């Protein structure tokens, strides 16, 4: 499927795929538990977000995937069942072999993609006429961005000195 | 600064219970108050001072100045509903609400406005609320302003706020200084993650301590699952403790009883609890007319340093566009938002190189917002609270033409202010937004942008309505006393009783209306024994 035909994917088709996504989750049963070292993220979420994180964050010299993933995990842990379900649905839809190609335009496994292929995927969803995809684009970007820029390692490079130091000192005194 | 208010209070005998340790209570309350935010705490203080035995139940935990480390992600996880990731049902609007002792007031940005006269007039005319008169409300506003030290911000605004002042001055548009509920504010800028100095006069450091000082009991980390009721009376509440990190409820259900119940869980949660309890609702009004002050935003970049992450978050506003228009479009109030990196990163738009470049300009950026005043037109019913399959409340808020047209107008108005203030570039906060270097380029760019769900990044920090006040039961959920139209000993005292949005940041409206309604209730009860009602 080329980019054009992907963009033409009708809303009906998107819904159909969402339904297949539902059965994908069913088939995914073996992988519905949190991955080793995480409270929320499952294996397929880790694969999905590991591929996306570097593309979303861009050339930040201090970027550390492990920190970013753990930060995202903590955010999702504090969110709600409804929010977690949305993220799981998205990751299932995008990683399950049958739905991955038609939904994301990504036909090979996420682990094997080049940066420009991931960027192309994000662009497709960003510009899609299908609300479901635009929502996915927004969700992916916002979660990754909030998770990374919430950790102190991210701050120096963007000119944020962090909370005033004297506060910390006062507290300790 | 770290003489911990609560440690000292506990030492003096404050009755504070962490439900994660025990839910057993022998306290025999006259009144149960659900929620410890703007409405709940204000009602609790007034009732406790009048001699009532008050029991406050709060789902969030007790976090105080010593716990507030200006750490965004920690604060979002610990102090906000759904870890600050709450949205409207279709995901179109991000919704920020607090969940901690003190409710949303513990994390709010301290702007304090009286209910606008145009709003009061609308309530009188459309909902028969004869008491919506500024003269009638004035003494309550004055007392709250005095109690919470609400005064126009006297220091100079930070550079982020000064953009509104400079731009509006240049354009000849209205602007003014924002009154804030602070005492000895250090001008730090971290109000949204909990004030580390106790300067913010939130419920956490004012009405809650006052209630505790007068013998109230506060049980925190406990969620009220349902109200129990029979005929035209509530009989009590069924509640359950939260787990260690407040992620889920766990353990035994507990039935607590009282002759009077005040619901103050805030909009969305209060009507949600009524729906979960299947309280009588003959006119299907519960949860309807929920309003959000939907917000759209503009990001500008300046040559000079703005450092919008420091300094009092909101100190200047403009009401140049905040009248109620005669058309279906909405008026809007213009303010700025504090600019800590995690939350702002989600608004910069794009990804990869472009996003990173924009983030590197964080310290030169200015984030302006327009609060749209929803609910002031016959066709604008706002959103409607419903329950998810697991019983959680969610608001279904349809996004219509009037909202998109208002967004366009607000985008343009904000861009004019930002350029007039000297912005190098201005960008609408939109999935396809680009930085433009002139107002003409901005206008042309705006024309090309689809005004539709997910593209326009809408958010809300002001949730109102859903248990609206009305003269008649057909039009709302509570009467002009805040009393449930069908359940005689159930009152709702929080932001959910407003029949439209406020048209200004809502906290002071909630304090003043709650104070008035609580004192009227006390006067009616006439004794310390609500059983004699
Ligand atoms: C980031 C942010 C900034 C803001 N800035 C401003 C500002 O500058 N000025 C302004 O006027 N307003 C501001 N607001 C809004 C304002 O703070 C709120 O509108 C106001 O606090 C709402 O008061 P309330 O009593 O309705 O509910 P809340 O203050 O939200 O309190 C409700 C409490 O009830 C608890 N609760 C809910 N359901 C249950 C249950 N079932 N069992 C037990 N407990 C329950 C909740 O956990 C919560 O603590 C801001 C809001 C946010 C999120
Ligand atoms: S700006 Fe003032 S009120 Fe806000 S957190 Fe800082 S000291 Fe507290």
C-alpha cells in the first residue's frame, strides 16, 4: 500500500481495523502483562515506544531511551484504566502482525525500521483525514514529549535551569 | 518556612485519618462532606465553626508544602485526576483537575475573579436564580477576599504576563492586573505543582486547617463509591480506601452514615457520583450542561528572554473579547500559562528536529491562552457526564461550529497582542501550526489550518456545571439553596452547581457561593442538630 492509498483509507476501514485490533488484543493474550522492569508497559508497548521515542524527541544530545521509557511507564501508572486501555489499543493495533501494515503503513517489525521510515509513519498519521490516526499521532507525541521533558536530564539543553536551587537548600536546612 | 502546618496541627490533636492505614471510624458526624476542594473545604470550615460534627472524605492523599518539590511529573502523578491525563470522552479536550487534600486549589494558579455581572444576569434571566445579584453576593466575596488575602498582584508581572500588558497597551485594548490569593508569595512560578512555601492561600492551608481546628475529621485516600438513599433522603455513603499509590480502590467497602450529606467532588466527579448512585433524576438533568472554558493557545517567540517557567504564573489578563456575543460564538478571556517544560513540550507541536528546535526556544517563548466562556447561548449545552463501563465518570463534550469559529477569532486576537508586544514569530498551537513572522502571514496560515478535533490542541483547567442550580427541577439538579431537587438532605456545594461557565477563572465564585449557601443552610438548621431538620 503506498502513501496515497493509505491516506484514502476510509473511516469505515479504520473502524474495521480497530475491530481487528480488538481481536488482536485477544490473540495477544500471552503478552498482556507488564514487561520485565515496568509497571504498565507490556512487551509490545516497549517495542513500539522504543521505535518511536527517538523519532519524536529528535536530536536531543542527552536523550536516554531507558529513562524516557521509565518516565512514560510512571505517567501511565498514575493515569486511569481508560487512558491505559487507549494506549494499549494503539500499541496492539500498531504492533500486531495482521493490522500493523494496513493501519500504520509499516510492513516490517518496528524493531527493524530506519528513522526515516518512522518519521514517514508519524507524518502519515499527522496529516490523515481519519480522526483515529490523528488522535494516535497526538497521543504518541504528547506522551513521549511529556515523559522525556519531565526528567531533569532533558532540561539543561533547552535552557531550563530547573526549580530554583535555594528552595532545595532551604528545605534541607 | 517549613514549620509544617499539618505536623503542628496533628500534634495539637487534629483528627486526620489515612484510609490506607485504617477506615475504622467511631466519629459520629452530623454531616459528611465529599471532597476537600474549593467547595468542600469552605463548607467544612463554616459548619465546623458553627459547631457541627463534620466528616470530610477525600480521594486524594495529604500532601503538604514539604512534599512539593516543583517536580512536574511527580505532581501530575500524585496531585491530579487521572495523573493529569484526563480528557473528554472523544479525546478532543485535555482536562486538568486536582485530586489531593485541598482539591484543585492545591495546584491552581491563584487567579481570583468575582463572578462577572454578565454571568449573573444570564443566570437570573435563564435559570430564575434571583439571588444572582452582585449586591447580594458582595459581602461573601469581600469576606473570602479578606480571608484568602486576595489582592491585585503588586509586584511586576513576569515577562510572560507582561506580553499581554505591552501588546494590549500598544493596541489600545483592555488589560488589567489579576488579583491573587497569596500571602508572602516568593514569585516562584510553581503554583501548578503545589506551593512549596505555603504562600498560596489554597484550601490546604486555610479552610481545611480551620475545619480541623474546630474538630472536623478528615479521612483522605478514600473514594466515595456511592450514596445510599431511600425515598427523598440520603442515608449515607459507601466508600473504599485507595491503594498505596492511589491507583485503585482496594479492601472492604465501608458504609458511613450521617443525617446530612454535602457533595463537593467537583464537576465531572460530583454528577458522576450521583449517576453511579442512581439517585432520582426525573428530568434527566444530572451531568448535563457541563462546561469547560475550552482553551486554545498561541506560542510566540521573542528575541529577549521570557523565562515563563518562573514568576507568578498569571498576573495580567485581557477582557477585550470577553463579553457575551449576540451570535452563537463565545466570548473569551485572554491570559498566559506557566511554562514548565513537560507540559509545554506537549504543546510545541511537530516532532523530531522541529520539536527539538522549538523546545530550545523555551526560555524565549510566550504561551498565551484564550478561555472560551461556554454555555451562554441557547444552543450551547456544553458537555454531558456519563459513566464508563467501570463506573468512572467522563464528560462527553461535542465540538461544534461555534467553538471552531471562536477559536479562529481567539487565535487572531492573541497573535495581534503577541506581535504588538514585539514577538519575532507566532504559532497557533495546532498539530499543523507553523511559526509566522508577521500578522499577515499568520492570518494566511490560519486560513489553511483545519479547525477540527485533535488538530486544534484544546485543553481545560476549569470544569463547571453538571449539577446546575435552577428554580425548577426541569432545568437543573439543585435548587437555589444548593439542595438536591429530589433528595432533601443532600446538598451540592462545588463548581458543578453553576448553570453555565463563569466567564472568568472560577475559584472565587465557588468560595463565595459555597460560603453563602452554607451559612444559609446553617441558619435554616438553626441548631447543631441537623436531625432536627
Ligand atoms: C492547573 C490548574 C490551574 C487553575 N488555576 C486557577 C486559577 O488561577 N484561578 C481559578 O479561579 N481557578 C483555577 N483553576 C480551577 C479551580 O481551582 C477549580 O475550578 C476549583 O478548585 C474547583 O473547585 P471544586 O470545589 O468544584 O472542586 P475541586 O477543588 O476539584 O475539589 C474536588 C475534590 O473532591 C475530591 N473527590 C472527587 N470525587 C470524590 C469521591 N468520589 N470521593 C472522595 N473524594 C472525591 C477530588 O479528589 C478533589 O480533591 C485551576 C485549575 C487547574 C487544574
Ligand atoms: S508563585 Fe507564589 S504562590 Fe505560586 S508556588 Fe510560588 S510562592 Fe507559591
